C-alpha cells in the first residue's frame, strides 16, 4: 500500500481506499503459502471460485472516463475521474468508487478505460495533469481527518519499495540453498530389505566421509548414481543404502499415479463405534416389504499389511479393496449377520465360489514338469537324450508309436468291415512323420 501511494502521488487522505483495494486484491490472488495449496484465500474461506472480472480493466487511481448525466450545457457528458475501487455494497453489480475533479466521491455504474491512442494524445495528457491539480486543490479544502502515523513517516531516503507481508512464504536466494534441499530422496518413505523381510524406512540424509563431504555423485541414469544414504527404520536402526537400490524399491512399489501399494497380510481385529447400526435394525420396512439396510457405518477393521504396519481401516474401504478377505473374516467371527455385513457378505462368497469353480486353465510354464524338461518335438527329444547320454525319450516315442499303431489298426478294421457291407473296397495310405520328419514314410495297405 505504501508503494502504491508513493508511486501514484495521491493525497494521503485516500489511504483507506488504497488499503481496501489491496486487501481485496490479496484475497483474489494465489500466494506461495503451503496451507493454501495453490488456492486463493477467498476460495479457501468460502469454498467458491471468486469473480475477478471487476478488477481486470482498472487499477487503483488510474484515469477513466465516466458519464455525467447532470452536466450543465455546454459541458460534455463524458468526463475524467480517478478509479478508487469496487463498490460492493452500493448500487447494482459493477459499480465503482471514482474521484472526479470536485474531490467528492461518486459511485457510477458506467465507466470506460482510456484507450491506447487517448493515452498517447497530448490533449488527454494535459487533461490528466489538470485533473490531478483540481483533485489536490479541492481535497485540501475539505475537512481534514486523522491519518495513521505509519503513513506519514515515509521519505525518499529510507523508503523500502518492497516489504514482504508473509516472510515465511518468501523464496530464498540461490546461494542460500543447500544440496539437501534439492535432493528428492531425502525424507522419502520406502520399503527396504532387512534380513529376509521388507520393512518401512525413512531416508534421513546423505552419508558423509571423515571430511564431511557426501559420498557418491548424482546422475540422471539410476545405474550410474553412486550416492549413499542413511536410512532409519522404525526401531531406530540406521543403515546405509545406495541411491539406485532405494530408487528401484520406490518405483517397484508405486502405481502409475505414484501411490504406494499395500498388500493385506491378515485382518487381526475389529471394533465398532456409536454410529453403527445394530443387528436388530438391519431391515428397512416399507409396508409389507422389507429389505436389508445397505450400510457399513461405524465398523473398523485392524489390518496387518505386508510391510509390517498395522492400521485401523474403515470397513467401507476394505470392502472395496479386499472383499473376499473381509467376507471370510466376517463369517469366521460370526459377524456375517450384522447390519454392516448381511447385505453383501453372502453374495460376495457365492461370487467367490463361482470364480474359483470357473477356473479351468491356469497360466503355467510348460517347459518342465516336476523339474524334468519336456520336449516340444521329436528333434528336441533326441537332443535331450544326446545331452543326458540316455535313450529314455526315444523309448517313450517308440512306446507311443506302438500304442498309436494298435489303435489305428483297430479303427481301420472296424471301418473296413462297415464299408465291405456296402460293397466298397478301400486302399489305405498313411504317412508317418514321427521317426524321421525329413523323410516321411508312405505306407500302403488294404484289408
């Protein structure tokens, strides 16, 4: 506000309108304050997006045109004035406080900004200078008022053009930054191996040598990043890990949106609060009809996650993320007839049984069974025999061929008898590719 008053050179007695203007403007501007989360103060308080159209075309104490409907002839209707702010509680929408040459405040709804051509015109410049002199002369004739002392102690020698209102929101200079402030891994939460299990840990800082210099150098390629970090586990134990190890663990535990996966190990306990629905009130009656009440209010489950943490989670969340586990827990603890479970647990269990019974084929690796390599062709079987120095697969093929030959002979005999009864004579051709795929054997015979 001091800077605006000094820059525009306005009479000091207009300080109150300048204060209101800056206060309203700050409410409509997003500030670098963490608690605001990128929102405007007006939006945080009211929950509504503000309308800033009233402040787009004019700034404080700028020269504008207004229309004086009561101008005496031959004075023009369009006159100059100074813009002092938005009049929210006077008149209709888009009314403004303006200061004409008389020095007496008026609130019109029809004003107009100066165009670029008018601002460059010598005639308009002379009119603006004349307007400033008239306002100062006429205001000096009005009764004086007390002005706050802090607005009078400003002079050109000790004037500071910028005084931050919120010093904690100021961004420090580049030389004030430390390498720790640029490190994205500091304070990161990650699951790291400790023994045979993964435990949650927090990165607390870089590991340093005896001279106090951090070990390793940063690189955009994780494989070339040699930084070493100190990591603190939940029990207070501190251990050193390489940056690429932690980066790999972080990215392997995140979904595409950056959220960490939590795998449920078991449900250990449950509790209810005063808002839960009793078992006797689980039905809603509507005349002669009644149906189960759809509610999970007041129920909480204690969950042990795979990372070793234990949390109380609302039933409404776990019902969506782990429905089968929660339904099984409810049945095991005889809670399936409660109001929070009766409307969905039976259906979920039936659905689980249908899913399990419908699984006929599972994705498996068919290269081996019980650790024994299975060939996919005769050539591969012969290669396995050659590598192992045995003839087991060759004997298996011969045995299979004998069984196929027996079955084929039986089928051909039955078919021949049926065709003979109809007066047909059949000549059989059979190509065998089992023994030598490169040289198939053509067999001809009749029965």
